[in-house]
C-alpha cells in the first residue's frame, strides 16, 4: 500500500462533499443564534431608545416652558415690586426712574430696556431709557387697553413706536382716584436667545407663537409649513389640561417630523419644539450600521474559521482512514508474526530439551575420558577439545532459546539507583520559566549526602513535576513562593512540596487522590494527575500525604522507602 497521505480508498469527492457539509453546518449553527440574539437585542433597543428619546424631548420642553414662564413672572414681579414700593410722585421724577432702571439692570441683567409711567389717558408722563419716548401717546395701543383693564399684563411681541420687536410688562396702580400704569420693555434678543437655546441634534429648534399664530420669537421657515397644526392645538380646549402634547406627522417630502407643544403665559402663548424623526433617532441608525458592520466582520470570521476547521478536521479524518487501512495491514502482518513467534517458541522449547541432553552427555563422556589412560589414547586432547566445544555451543543454544521464550514478557520502567537531589534540581530547572511568568519563586532546601534509592527516574520526575505544576496552578495570578525540600525520616527519603496558594477545603482533602476529581474549571484539568502520582508512589512501596489549610497553603509529602544493604529495611549509612 502507498504511504502517501493524499492517497485513500474513500475518494477525494467524498472528502470535498464532507468539507462543504461541515462548513455549512458550522456557519448555520454559529450564525443562526447570532442573528436571533442580535435581532432581538436590536429590536428592543430600537423600541426603548425611541421611547426614551421622545420622553427626553418632552421633559426638555416642560423644563424650558417652566424657564420661560419663570422669566416672565420674575420680570412682572420686579415691576410689581417697584410699583408698590414707590409713590406716583417718585416714579414720575425721571431722574428717580432712571436710577431705578439702572438698579434693575444691575440686579437682573440687561433684560429691561426702559421704564415708563403712563396716565389713564395713555400719555407717558415719565420715561427712562435709550429712546425719546417722553410724552408718547399709547391711548390707541392694544396693550395699553389691556393693561388698563387689569392689575397686570404681559403683551405679545410687537414693533410699536420704536420699530423693533419687544414686549411690555405692565402693572396698574391708583393715585388720587385715577389709574396709572408702570410699564417696562423687555429686550427681545435676550428673550429670543433663551428660547433658541432649546436645540437638540441638527434639526431640533424651539419657538413661541401667540394665540393668533404670530411668532413671539424669531420666525422659523421650517415651522411655517406646520402652522395649522400649532393653531389647532392653540384652539383646542383640551390642550390646557395636558402639560405637553406630542404629534408626529410627515412634512412636504414625506419625512416624519416630531412636534412637541406646551402652553405658556396662562395659555396665551404656545411653546413649540420641532425636529425631524431621522435626526432625533440618528443614534439608532448609527447603531444599526455598527451592528451590521460587526455582523459582517463576525460572519467573515465565522466563515474563515469554519473553512479552516472543516478542512483541518476532514484532513485528519482522511489521515485517520489511511492510518486505519495501514493498521489493518499491520494487524495482518502482526498476526503472521504472532503465529511465527508461537511456532518459534514451540521449536525453541522442543530444541531446548535435546540440547540439554547433548550438554549432559558431553559432560558424561568427559567424565569417562577422565577415567581412561591418557597415554593409551592418541586422540585424548582432540576428544577433550571437541567436548568443550559441544558444551560451549550447547550453552549458546540454551541462551538463544531462552531469549526466544522470554521475548513476549512485559518489562517495567527501568529501575536504577538515583540521587533524589539531582532529580529535584532537574524538575525545578524545567519549571523555572513558567514560575517566572506566574510571579512565583521556587525555593529548594535539599539535605546533602542523601542515600541513593532504586526507582524509575522518569516516574519520580513525573510525580514531582505534577505536584509542582499543581502548586503553580493554585498560585496563578497571586504569586508567592513554592518550597521543595528533601530529608530523611524513619527509613524514608521524603520530598516536600509546599506552596502559599489558597489551600484545599477540608471537604475536598479526602477526595483529591480520587480519579477524575478536580476543582479546576472545565478544560483546565482532568482530575488524573494526583491519582497517577498516588499510583506511582504506591508501586514504589512509598506513601504520599497532604496537609492543607484554607488561606494558608498546601504541602505534599512523598515518602520513598530506603532498603538496607542487608535487606533489613534500615537505611544505609550516609555518604
């Protein structure tokens, strides 16, 4: 049969088909759960994030509605306090009014533009501010009519006499049976910037409308196309009961737009917020794209690993089939050899008996020759030489047949005298690199001039190396020291392996030498190491014990007997 691993009786087509099937199964088994889990997580993320984003926008509008209402109420309270704390005669003194305006601006910022005192006929009798509005006539102004009929009034934004957007905060008071009004102009820019700060994303913006649908902040073109939506909300009596109303609808191009509305100034104004849904939920789009990229990369990795692993496994299957066929032939040959061996053993056994008789007869003839007169036998020396040759070749035949008969006997590992300290130093040298990476220091305390013990060096090395590896595993990540000591004790040569690991719980101490018992994680240990050590030491006639305490460390004691030279069991003298 050919020894080429690519040659097989199954056929290359079978292995190609098997490879494709294994790749398909691996990809399906790996990708299907990934799709289900990823799709489920992304779906719930999409739903929860949309709800969270809308809730966040509604909370934002509520917060700024309170901010704007608080701003208006503070300005009204400031003017109301001024009107109550000062007499009419004081407020009509323009120097006094200028001082009060200065104090208001210092105290509350530049929101107040000017102050004015107006009599019941609409004539401004006193003025403080940057404009020339002394003796201005407001008799026909709508805000004046509203302010004269109420205790206080906040007007809509209008151009007025100054030709610049502003609104009025007015307080009505009585003097000598006549009504008069203290009014203040609030800076439009300060008010507008406070509202425009409500921005989220690239398209989100806020604005204020009055009951007529007129902008009280700087007009936005994007909001004009939805003016009817906002006016319907202003006219709805139910809107006053809802702090915030959310409406979603398409714009002119069919894209979804989010509208959030809340009433201001006792219901006279509407605070609106508008943002495209695509912008508001842009994070979701980014997450989907990132998830798609990760999925594609993961799929590529899965396909690559499936191809590599499948080809490797099929290759091993093919090699195993080839080896199986080779082993079948070897079994046949081994059977032939076994039959031949049995035949040879039988022949050797049969030959051994006549050879033994020949050797005995040669010895008997030699004895007879010893009784003869050497001088009368001319061939005595030749007979003597031939008999010696017969005896020599007979012994040689016996050795050959003995070897044939003992050929199938099982042999144990080589047992020879060893120096235990040398074995320990070899094992420590083998483990030094691993101990260095585990931050563990191995310390040896070897008693000098220990007697030699007759054991298998490889088995002793296996025992010590296994115990040392267990200690390194126990101290992995924590570091510390491992001490290996040798000593004599009551006819035993003792090897101690002590570590500073976490120790073994008392419940596990009785089972640590049981086969397949392990406390290591799955894939980290088979549970056979200590069981094998126990078997090896027992076979040597020795003892292996353990002392351990949780948090203190573990010490293993390997005791190997030292037989005396006279067979008494007493240890030989040191030397």
